[in-house]
């Protein structure tokens, strides 16, 4: 089966920032994304967990999207402008897809 190279972007942020990030993705014509809850982690400030949280103010989520390499910089510029001032992580990796027209 033939595959096509693309870029996968993973963005881990506090849930209240999610709407602003998805708005930026829409502005850069990203065609889709998936959001999953982040339950726990470990970072510079030690362990953290979502256990026992009542609201979403400090809840973390991971947004995953796949884009064409030619659009990567535009997408990252818009996202990083938001994430750079907040708690969050942005990663980019190479992936192969079987239906390139979807990205």
C-alpha cells in the first residue's frame, strides 16, 4: 500500500485554552483534529494528576492533528503564539498516511 508523508502535531494544554487553539487551527485551514483527556503526567514541577479536580480550569487535554509539511510553519506559528504564554507542550513528528487528500 502506498503511503504519503505528513506531519503530526500534538499539543498538550490546559482545557480552557482549547477553543482558542482550535480557532487558530481553523484560521490556518486545518481540516481536522482529535482531542483526548490527559489524566496525569510529570514535568519540571514534578508529578501532577487530574484526580479529584472538580472543574476544568486546570484539566489538561491533548489535541492531535496531521498536516502537510508545507503548511506546518503557518500552523505552528499560530499555535505557539498562544501556547508560549501558557502551560503546554507542542511536538511535531513525521507520519505516513494512506489517504493524503484528508490532510
